[in-house]
C-alpha cells in the first residue's frame, strides 16, 4: 500500500516543502499585489511617457515618434504657462492655509474639554466626505444669486446687493474659492496628523524642557516641532501630491474658468487628452507633474530613512 | 484679580476658536441639510433668511430624487463597485501586507516603500493610458472599468495599512502554531488572519470609502448615466441644461456623504496609524 501511495504524495509534499520555505511563501503572497500594480500603474506610466513623445490621438492611434515636439508646442502656448502657474498657486496656497488652520486647530483640540469627541467628529467632516459632493455644496454657497455668504455680507451691511462679489465669475475670487475649498478639505487631515504627532511625544521630554526653563514658544518650536516633523512631512507629502494633481474641485466648481484663471495641470490634461481626444498632448501636459512628484518622492525617502536611524 | 481676568479671557478665546473651527468645517453640511429639505419657494427667495426654514420643510426633493432620477441606480452601482473592489483588494493586499511585515531582509523594506510610492502616483497622470487600455478591453462606459482600476490605489494603500498591523502582531504566535504542526502557510491562514480581523475590517471600510470618494477615474471612464457611481452621478447628472436643481443635488450629496462620514469617524485612529506607517515610534 505504501509503495502505491508514494508517487501520489510526492508532488504534494514538494508543494508543501515549497510553501514551507519562508522566502518562497513570502514571494508568492506578495506576487498578486505586485503584478496588479505593475500592470495597471507601472505599464500605464510607461505608456503615458511614450504617448507624450508620439502623435497619438483617439482618431489616429499611431505610435509614430515625434520627439519633443509636443512639449515645445505646449510650452509655446501662453495658456499653458498660466495653467502651470495656477497649479503652483493652488497647491502652495491651499497647503499653507491648510497647515496654518491645522496647527491652530490641533493646538485647540489638544486640551480636553466637554464635547471634544463631537467637536472632533464635526471637524473631521470635510476630509471624510467625498470631495466632489463637498465641492457641489460649496458651489451652491458661492452661487451668483443665492449665495449664503453674500446674503450674510449684505445682512451685515458690509456690501450692498449691487456690488456683492461674484465669487466664481471674477478670476481672482475664483482662484481664492478653489484654494479655500482645497484648504478646507485638507485642514482636518492636518489637524489629525499634528495631533497624532504631538500626543506621541513622551511627556517627560516636555517636562524636562520646562524644568530646564524652556518657555511656551521655545517648547513649541524647538522641541515639539522638530519631533513631529517626520509625521507632518508625510502628511504634507500626501497633501501636496493630491493637490498638485487634483482635477475634481476645478472641474466641478469653475471648469477652469473664468478665462483659464483656475485651470490647473490635471484639468488641462483632462480637457486636451480626454475631451478633445488629443492623447499625446494631454499626456505631455500631465507629465509636467512628474518633476514635482519626483522631488516629493525623494524628500519622502529621505524622511523615511532618517526615521530608521 | 488680573490673573483671574486673563484666565477667563483665555477661556473665551478658546471656545471662540473651537466655535470658529466647527462652523468652518460643518457649515457646508448644515447647508446641505437645510437645502435638501427646503421647498423651492423658500430656497429661491433672496428676501428670506437662508439659515433656517421660513416655510415648513418638505420631502419633495427626496421623492423626486428617487422617483424621477437614476439616484437609486447610482447607489446600487456604487455598492456593487465597492463590494467587488473590496474583494479584489482583500485577496491581494492581505497576503501582501503580511508578506511585507514578515520579510526581514532589506528587500522587504524596499518593496514596502515602493508600494507606498505607487499610492502617490496620481490618477491624473494615469487616466489617459488607462482609458486606452480600458477601450482595448471593451470596458469603456461601464462601471466594470472602475472595478478594474480602483484596486490600483486601494491595493497599495491597504497593503501599507496591513503591513503596519501585521508588524504589531508578534511572530511568536505563528511560530507556536508551526511548532504545533501547522505549516507556514497554515499559520498565516489560521493564526495571523483571525488575529488581524479588526485590521481587515478597517481595510474593508477604507476601501469602500476610497471607492466612494473617487471622482477622476469615474469621470474619465464612465459617461452613460446608468453606469455612474453615486458621487459622479450626483455631481454631474442632476444638472439639466444650465439649470441646477439644488434641493435634489444637496439631498443626493447628503445621502451619499453620511455613511462615508460616519465610517471615517469610527475608524479614524486606525487610519492615521496606518497612513503614517510607524513614522512615530
């Protein structure tokens, strides 16, 4: 009996043997995730790079290589330079505003007080709710005729109905609105990140600094801030990446208008590549995000390394 | 006396600050609620005070939303997409996170960082080539394209989250199971997975909310109304011509937003500890 059974059990035991080798099992377990990501992130990334140096459009899907012609055409377009500038203003404006609000909010929420849990739940709302839906709510609040903000300003006699601001119709105000919505979306995230960092600092370090005579500002900026810097950096990286490449707020709120005043890279790439079907130019526009992303990635890696040491 | 005065001044400033933040964060949602239940005659009258109901609240926007629009269909689409993406994500990210956590070599660390970085590759860089790939697969204009594409960001995100959780799980538990005759793979299935069920639940919730929050891919790949997920449907399809139906739009946004907001609040702490991936030790 045992002799007959032997050839049957052998492959099974070999499989078991394979699965029982730690490094083999580890590779097998991680393989599906890696393959999925390689196929649907890695491959498209390479494709995007190739599209940007080709003459590919939806109507004429050719792989013909045209060198850097797409890029020179894009840079020669003054609208594109405005878009690039807008993207930087949008990103840094909203991140700065978000960070300031976040730091201030975390400072307030650090102290226990009755109802803190409810307050935290309410403050987290902007980050939790889908950005598209929140943007629509803001659009209604910035409505040219029924704006609740204008109603309040008029009721407080700050402006009259005749010269009430047309939030989304004025180029500068429209940019301000887009920045405010994005900062509004990210500041709860910043608060949470700051809180997580600050509460992780051992109390004895702060006590020791206090005993050594460090005042409020010194404790804040020379002890707490350097200690929470790695975690804040990770939060900021998320914020910068998702803001710099964002499309939804601009798409829903202003459609890049008025006259391109709020057009950002993601939006321009969408308009050219998807709406107009000019894939190669769209890809080239989107690729302008890459240098910024690379810088961000390098900084991230340095922070992760530093954490390890 | 001046000390007591300055202290109470501080208290006032503190609660003033808290009130400011609460209003800033929550007002748009209050505005959603108010708009969703106001009759049109109240809504579009600039002489009314907009902050509360000048006429009795109405359910007409809600009934219109469910009877005259595809809103129910969009909810169903979103549910379907969420369930499928969650399953794909669990099947791939749970083993991947475990593997990353248990890899002791430099390779494991490098792979972990690489996976984290793919999460940072933005949709606006990938949507053009992906739209071509989806067209090649014949999935354009179908919600199944989203089922295919959403795991590209949920898998990295959840692998990274789960890696952190599995790292906190002492390997001695699995070693004990192996000593008792369990295989290495069996130890993962029978010990590590049941012990990390809370983490897996977190991943399920976050995969679901991530799919609900996504907008760019949905906008790019799906244009026929009946295939849209709820976020896209509410924000792009309830506008006819240039006319906005604010009551209906806000009611739809409210219904789609409430579950996500509740889930986020319940799981926020886990989310943060996952996202920072042990940046604090």
